[in-house]
């Protein structure tokens, strides 16, 4: 079987994907191999800011400009744990290095650095992640649940979250409105 590697790609939920966790989501795939896949949803903020999260875990926020950053629902797995998608990769206690530019860190030290020094500047914080068992994501792709496209870091770190899904679709030359209109009509 031909195997594809979707590490550092976006998964774009197709309109037919009605799963309450993934409907209308843009997922960034941090790791994809023969054991499965791991990613974080990057366009579904929860009712919590980074300032509130840091306060809850007793990290004093001194750096400017981070208090109002949204925290995202990263997926239905380990929703009590924080994950930080960031660039540059840096040196943290528990980081999954995705490529030479970006990492996904689950250790507290990165949040302490952001709160204290404002570094790294490019951070996207989620609670939870999305996980797929071996072959599961490939099966969902075969069912046309997702479109895939190589990720662009400016969409992750510069685009407002409400524009990320449409921006990722534009990478494929697809307009969100056209995709929605075409769905569900036989």
C-alpha cells in the first residue's frame, strides 16, 4: 500500500464531516507515520484566553501582548493538557520537532518562557489534541472526510483564527462558499 506522510500538512474538514469535534475545522498535522497521526485543531477557540490559562496554572504573565490570545480546542484527546504549537523550535523539555521551523511542546517550560520573556513570539496554545490510530486517517481520507494541503506557517501564526480554514482552502484554489454549496447535493 502506498503510504503518504501528512506531517506539516493541514487537514481541511469537508462539509459532509458532521462529527461534532471536527465539523468546520482546520487541523495541523504534527506527526504522521505508520503508528498513526497526531494533530491540533487551529481554528476553534474555547472560552479562555492565554492570560486566564496561565493564571489557572500559577504562571505569572509579565510579557505584553499575550494575555488576550485565544486558547484553542486542539482535539478530543487529553483535553486537560496544554499543547503549544510554536516557532522557532527552541529547546524545551518535551517537544515534538515537526520540521526545522516548528515544534509542538507539551511541557510547562515553554509557557513560563512566553509569560516571562514573550518568547517564542509565534505560539498557538491548545487544550487537547486530535489523534488517529494506524490506518485510521488514511481510511478517513479515502472516505473524502478531509482535504489536505501542505501547511503554511503564516496561516497558523498570522491569520486571524476565523480566516484560517478559508485561507487553507485558497491554497488548493477552493472557495469555502463553493465547497459548502456543493456539499450534500446529489
